[in-house]
């Protein structure tokens, strides 16, 4: 159960990054929203590394 919370916290953090980037003029970041929402734990880790989020 704790792992699930951590996964969802990471998902939320990545979505916040995407939204912040989108609203600051980097609209292409919003394209990653669907990928983040559908991603499993391992894929979220890969996306987090891509964004520099730990």
C-alpha cells in the first residue's frame, strides 16, 4: 500500500511539472500528460529521470 502512495505521489509531482512547463510557455510538455497518467511504476521512474525529478 505504501508503494502505491509513493507511485501516486510521483505521478502527481510529474503532472505538476508538466502543467508548470505548459503554462510557462513550453506547451509541448503537456503532450506527456497522457503518458504520465497511464504509466506504471517503472515507466514513471523513467519519466522522472527524463524530467530530472527524483
